[in-house]
C-alpha cells in the first residue's frame, strides 16, 4: 500500500517521520524554525 499527502505547514523532509505499529500509522512533523512564532520588539 502506498499513500501520499501534502503538508500545509512550512517544514522539510528532515523534520518529518512516520511509524507503523500494530496497524496504527503515527506521523510526526516538527515546525521549521522560520514557521515558529516569534516576538518582535518595537521601540517607541
């Protein structure tokens, strides 16, 4: 069986993994650093 899909998040192959155990597919995807929320200081 083959399945493919798209990920809407900004990530790369090195940040994704999948495991099949007891008939359950677990997919883990980490957010890329540039996609993580960040705080920007505004002077004023």
